[in-house]
C-alpha cells in the first residue's frame, strides 16, 4: 500500500496511462491482472465537496485511496483468481476531498479473469472509468436509467404474454407462438445488454 502514499516517488512510472485496457493491446507480459493508477486532484474552493458525486464503471474489482487512506472499495482486489472477488456498484459516492487542497488519489485495480469475461470481449477491452458531477443529478440519472431499463424489459414481456395468450386461444396460428418466443427472448437480451459492463 506504499504506492497509495502521497510521498511515494512515482517519477519512474509511465504517465498519461489510459485506465481502459483494449483487448488487442494486452498480452500476458503487459498485463498481469492487477495494477495501480495515481493522479492528483484539486477541487475548486467554490465547490462543495458534499455535493460532488463520483461513480466508478469497471470490470473487475477496485479500491480507492485518498492521501494514503482507503476510502472506497468495490469487490476484493487480488493477484490471483482465488483472491479476487469481482463486483460492480455504479451508485454515486462522495470522496473526502477538502475544497482547495491538493489530494493524491490512487486506484488499485484488478481483473484477473480479463480474457474470460464476455463483457470484455463484447466491449473490446476492460478497465475502469471514473465520472464525477453533481451528486443529486447523478442519483437522479441513475434512477431514471433503471426506470427506463425496467420499462423496456416490461414492454417485451407484456407482448410476449399477449402473444402467448393469443396462441393459447388460436393454436393453429403458429405466428403467435413465434412472436411469443421472439418477444420473450428480447426481454432478457435487453437486460443483458444494459447490464453487460456490470455482469
């Protein structure tokens, strides 16, 4: 955990590293499955940190350190498949960043099963992204997103049920059966696509 210490000398580290790792640029030698990312943050004094939200989108597990102290964890970061516990949580959180002060933020990230995840292959890579903004707006957007997802899934399930009932009444009409299966398969497909980065 010395790498999360603000006094640690990271001048020998590679700079401007993208935290999203493309599948075609990785090999067993380049990515061991676990790594550290460090960057400095300074909030404008006019901002109220209690109203700034942070969200982490990622595949794998990560820990967030601010000035050497762990302040947030998603899953359990590990150097082996047995040690790592992957988890996802896109709920916005606040980080202890004093307004107007410089802070060292360190991210310890692991994704040992990078090549074995369907999401990594579908998305063409793996890694993490951090987004920030107004906390109440982020919470509102998350609620709306979940509501929209539920409406889409409900729409397809409703049509599947409707055509299923029509097929029960008119068994000679095979088209109703095909529509039941089609709409019934779209409901989980929509759910899987919307949840793909977090499965």
